[in-house]
C-alpha cells in the first residue's frame, strides 16, 4: 500500500488499573488498536522479553496500522481477571499459562497437564509438545472466545528450600508453596505439604518460615531474589511450565487478512526469539544464585522422586475421557 494511503494511527489509550477503555470504533479504527499484554512475573523472564519483542515487531511491521503496548506484573489485574477480560473483549491479547488461565474454565481443565510432574523428558521435547499441541489448545480456547498460539517454555523447575534437600527423604514434612492442586499433589507424593499462595508472597513467607520452600525455574527464582531467604536448590527438573498467546477471537478474526497474518507472523518470530535466549538465561540465573550462596546439588535418588509421583498420572487420567485423551496427545509428541 502506498504510504499516502496508509490509515492514520489513533492516539494511545489511557488504561485504568483493571478496566480497559474500549476503542471507539470508526470506519478506520479497526486497523488501529491497542494490545495490552500481560503475564504476572518479573520482566526478566524470557516470555516477558518475548512479549516486548512481539510489541516491537507489531509496531514496526504494521507501520501504524496497529498500536501495541505491553503491561507487566499486576498492572491490569490478576491472571484470572485478565483472561476474563480477554474473553469479554476488553483485552485483545493475554499471555497466560494454559492450565491456570483458560484451563480454569469448565471443559478446559485438561490443559493443566502441561504442568505435570516428570511427564516430559527435557525442555527440547517440551517445546516440540507445545508446537504439536497448538491446534488442540486453539480448539479448546475457541470454546470460550479465545484463539491460542505460540506456546513458550518457561524452563525446567527445581526445588528451592531453607534446609538442605539432597534426597527424597529430606522433603518429609516440609511446607512447600505450589500454584495449584497438581503441584500440591506432587508435594504430598514427595512427603511434603503443599500450600497455595501468590508468587509475590513467597519472599516474605520464606523469611517468616510460613513455608520452607517453593519451586520454579532458575530465572523465576532469581528474578524474585528468593535466594535471599532460601539457600538450597535441589536440581529436580520436576515440571516444565509454559505460556501461550491467547487472542480474543472476535478481534483477531475482524482484522483484514493481511493484518491478521502480520500479527500471527509476529507471534512466531517472538516465540523463536524467546527460544533462542531462554536456555542461556536459565544457566546464567543458576550461576547468579550460586554466587549468592545457593547450594545446587542434583539428588542422587531422582528415580525415587519419579516413582513417588508416578501414581498421579493414573489419578488424573481417571478424571475423564478429555483428560486421558489430552494426556495421550502430549505423550505422543516426542
């Protein structure tokens, strides 16, 4: 399109804390929208860096036809609130974990299997799983008005504790923070007790002995400086977590075909960028934690950890046909 014919950009919208002011639709405004994007962790985590890359790419390649901005932390509410806002059309896009975002809705709970103990071999396989399951994630998300694409691994997770954990026996009776029932069930299988709290409360809870540990990837743990209050990291690689791009479907499908293709191409490019930086970021974060005084042994009896959690798989398969089929899909991708 010649430059003289390009639609003029609308001014940036002012975003209140939770409610997003809807665009005043005009003849040309559907090509000039704001994309508030959110995932509730520190900026340094690579999906957040990829989010910024996506915004940069959209603004650059759309030449003013789309105006994109990114929001971080809890600027626009909790993850659950923002997923609901995306479904309602108050947000065009949210970056969310599939299990605790869309997976909180009836009929989509099976997406919690993306974060399951010792289900995947390594991060390389997990990334193949995210790509291979994208069509199914999108199909499930469509039932609540979202379109899912561009899964990104957040890295393998390890156990950070205030006392040394070198074997499975050392987990006995520890109070461990987990984000949902799968994590807490895993802790129980390992002999510990799981409690749920917001990520932002972990730092103080460790310092006050409300809990004796938590888990997360090195980048996540280091970004929140949880090693200030817990100096022992058992390298267990027990769970890998992810986020997907979830667009409001009506908004995405309302775009002209060339603009829709531009947006989805930018998602792919941002995901490729995230993959190129995340592994090194995890290694760097682990080295920083060690410099801060963290001991990081690999448990010699890791097979015992896997065996202790193995019964959980049958338990979750038994939740219903949808759970079993989705699990089989994930396991079929090698």
